[in-house]
C-alpha cells in the first residue's frame, strides 16, 4: 500500500531523516520504534503531507504522493491521530469529530452514520458528545483524536504516540482498540516510544535511531531477539531501568524481572545420519528396558525370538512384535509398566470400553519429555511468551488439558485454562483476556467460530492462531473456522495418550504436512491387512515405537490412525520428517466430541437394556453450528410392544451418558426393520466430513 524510498527531511539546516526505506502492506500493522528525536514523528508528518520531504519518494498504491497536501492524503485514504492528541479544547466532542471528515464534504446523513460508528467504538465519547474537548481526560482525548481520524474511514491510519502520558490501564484500553481496528481490516502505522507495546501489537517493525532505520523485521522476532534486547537495554535492570540506552523509551517493560527462558526446543542434529544414530541408540534402549522391566513385554519378545542383543540396526525394528489396544486392556490398570511403582508420578487415560480404559503411567522424565515435545509444537506454530493461550480442552485423567497447559508454560506464554464447553465463559475470556491462541477440538473451534460470527465480535477478539486436535477435519471446515475467527491461522496437532499425549507432532507453518518428533519415536506406515511396510507416499496405518519412554514404552504400537509419509525436505525449512494429516482409522473406533467410542461398547450397553434387540446403527452428523450429533437407531426385540419404547430409550440414553460420557439421540424402531447382511453389517454412518482433508 505504502512505499517509501530514500526519504530525507530537514528542519531548516538540521537534517532529521537520512535515506529512509520502508513499506507498509495492506492489512498490516507496522510499528515505528525509537527514542525521542529518532525521527518517528517527522516520518509520519512527511507521509501525511504536513512536512515536505527534502528528498526521496513516497508512493501510495504505486502512485507518487510526495509533497501532497494533507487534505489530498485524506481523500486518498489516509488519516492521522497526532502526537499530543491536538484536540480543539473549546469545541465540543461532536464538532471535533466533524473536523475529521471536512476534506471529504460528506452528506449530513453519511456524516451522522460515521459519527454513530465512532460512538459505538468509543462509548465514552457518546456519553460526552456535547462536552468541551478540553474537559476530557487524557485517555478520552486520545479516543477523540482517534475517532476524529476514523471519521475519514481511512485505509491507512497513522497513530503518533497513542499511549503518551496515559496510565497503564488506559494504555491497555487504547491498544485493545488498535487491535480491533486491525482485525476490522484497517492498515495501521503506529509510532511509539513504548517499544514493547508497539512490537507486541504489530506485525512488522522498523527501529529508528538518529533519523536512520537501524533494524527491521517481524515484530516478535525483534522483541525476543536476545542480542537486540541487550543492545537496546544496555545495563538496564528491574531496579534501574533508566540505565537503558533508550532510557524511558519503553523497552524497559520487557519482563526484565523474568528469568531467561528456553526458546528453542528443536533437536540439533547435523545430518540424517546423526538422527538415525540417535534413533538406533533409543531403539536398543527401549527393547532392553521393556525386556527387563515388563513381564508382558518380555513374554512377547521371547515368543518372537528377540532379545535386547538382537537389535543391531533400525531394520531390526521389523523383527519386533506388535503391541495393540488389547494389550493395554489386558494389562489394566497398569499395562506395559516397565519401572517400579516408586518411580511413577502420574497416570493418564484415554476413553475405552465398559470401564477398561487405556491407562498409561508416567515417570518424571516422561512428563519432562512430553512437555518439551509440546513446547516444540508451540514453537513450530510461532507461539512466544507474548501470547495468551486459551485452553478449551478436557482436564483431569485425559491427557489433553495438562499437555496444552504445561507446554504453554514451558515456552513462557500465559495459559488461560478454561477447559471444554461453557461457550459464554469462553467468549467472555476471549474478550476480557484478549487471548491470542485458542486450543480445542476441531468441532469446538467451529462451534466457537459460529458463536463469534453470530455475536459480531470478530474484530474485538485477538485470536491469531488456533491449535486443534483429537478429531479429523476437512479443508472446508478449516476454512470456515478461520474465516469466522477473523482470519486466524489453524494448526492441527497430533498425538495419543499411549504416545505421551497430544504434542507428538504438529502441522507445518506452510500448512501442507505434520512434522513429527522422530527423535522421540519411530513411525512406520504399514498395510493394515498384511502389516507389511508401505512405500513413502502411500496411505496406511501408523505404527509407533518410543525411543526413551520409561513408564510404559511402546513397541510397534498399532495406533489404527491412517496417514502417509511425505518424502523429501519441507518448504518450511524444518529438518524433522513429516506425514499427512490423519485421514481416518483402520478399525471402527469413532471420535465424538473428543471421546473415543467403540461400537462394541455401545453394543454392550444396549444389550443390557431389557427389551432392546441386537441390531442398531450409529449415525454421526455435523449441524449448521458445527456441533457433532450422534443418533442411535435401535430395534426392539422380537415380541416387544411399541409402548415400552420411551422407558427403553430413557434407560439406554442414561447408561450411555453414564458409561461413555456422551449425550446421544436414540430412536427405537420395529424389530426386523434394519437391514441384515451375510457379511459384517455396517453399523457406523459418519457424514461429518464431506470433502477432502488434504
């Protein structure tokens, strides 16, 4: 939108700007940061036509506007809120606002319409519309200056020191409004001494010193770069912020009191050979650890003719026996346990059938590894200590909530642990806490997106990224979630309780694959029928073997998830291997609102209700609001009258809710009305996803 080339400016003989080159793209928020006298306000004045540059060029939409008058710049789509507010103290709020649109010669009806929009955005101004501007507080005058600029409905809004002289709580309010304007599509160029504020509220930034650009780049990179912080903070400390080279210029509020935090969770393998050497070492350790620590594993390995010394290369992985969900249920409540009880610090469980849940035990090292894996996922998604992460997944015995929260805290972001459901509270927290990241299942994200759209608050929330998992989602569903969330970026996170939990991999920033953490586990893609390895690129069942898991290691565990290995390097630059997003399952397990449900568990519950027959169907649909629905169609037993249907339906729904923790709709039909087949009857009809996932 705006391009500046080799711009210079003078005040008399004194030169203020020296060869400024910068660009502002449409839809971006760009920050100009620097100390007093750096040239920030001078640059804005040149752009707005308040000061004629002494050299260089300014282009708007590719057309030269260097030296244009302020009135012409307003007509071209620019408006400015100046440093110090510059309101007309003796004029009432209404007339101050009218001045902002004078160059446009608006009809009275349109002027009133725009003024109503300003009052809707700044309710305090609406309450003081007839009050002289000079009697307003500093924060209210800043709102008035911004409202006056917005009367022109600018495509590019220039803000000069919007937080100057304001109390921190008022500054928070002003920057929340700036964010809302950006979400609504306004391009913003903001000048700020408070560098931390400006950098955390912008997409890209330019750092000015002595009239020159000394650094530029993505705002978050600049704010978190240790060398840059050291250069600008100098000898500053929490007790002596004035020792900064920028003095009180704003960088002094960058968490000086916080201990240095780890920012890179990626492995440092120099080559594929180094990674393979690490994997072989981990495979040898896992086989020996399981052989010596777990009677169940020892029996399986001996039956396969394998001892720890048998493992000499990664190819020996194929000699190892498979582990399945049946092994976990047979060993309940501590299946695959390979360490003494005194080394265990936690258990987690996934949903299972009729009380036999898949329970996994963890040592402290297991938890530390899991948290590091999750932090790696957050790093891949670009989450930093500046983010506020609203976690809307289940807590308790399930792995989801704990993983999302502990990983969030490891990267230093602010966790907002709301848990699932409660849409009103989720919305309130998005608005009040200005959460920048939302974590949930795909269906919960769609439900929230619909609610945000219905309430018309997309421009008032701060969510930029959505991290979701636990269930499949189509491309159209992802597109709808992103659009209704105001353009948020989506990241599909993978994992399962048996493999630590969520966080075993995450969608690539280029959004064409899942990168998985192959230094923690090996991944095979096998034909689900023959269990033979499939070439890279072919869809098959994901089988995993852990490399350092102590409490309950996995050896060739059949996840039943269907995916494919994507060969070759990734365009995002990550060295970690990758697979496609999960396409489905090789068994008949279904995911409903984040819960694993096995048709056999429903069969068991229905068979215990007197009067119900043996034939049933499970119908899964997704409503307009994105909420998944499960409807059961069940036959009455032969000879049972229709009058008993209400009591049987009530009992079946109650038992399903009690045992599986899901709510279902249930229809009881006549005996013999459901189709029979000589082969296995189709019981699950899932129409939630209608288009492709990749």
